[in-house]
C-alpha cells in the first residue's frame, strides 16, 4: 500500500493524470468489492433502499475526489 501512495504522490507532482488514474485503477477491484459489501449490509439492515447506490458510481466518485484532494 505504501508503494501505491508513493506512486500516487509522484504522479500528482508530475501532473501525470493518466498514470495517477492507472494506479488507482489497479486498486479499484478491491475497493469495489468493499463498497459492494458495505452497501449490501446497509441495504439488508434497512438503512437505505436496495439499489439506491451503485458500487461503480461510488468508486468512480472516490477516485475523482482522491485526485482532487490528494494533498489533503
């Protein structure tokens, strides 16, 4: 994980948006599984209606926010 963060920092400093997102894409399958499982849990517990959110949409939004707010 530390190598990934280091790579992201380097790509961000170099303003290499494509390489930055390619690094994030390598992390996406695990993140998608996590988001899918958490959504299923809250749907099953009745906290949100089933199908209200898409794991893919959430992961895409997270990736954009990581890029925009990476320094923070």
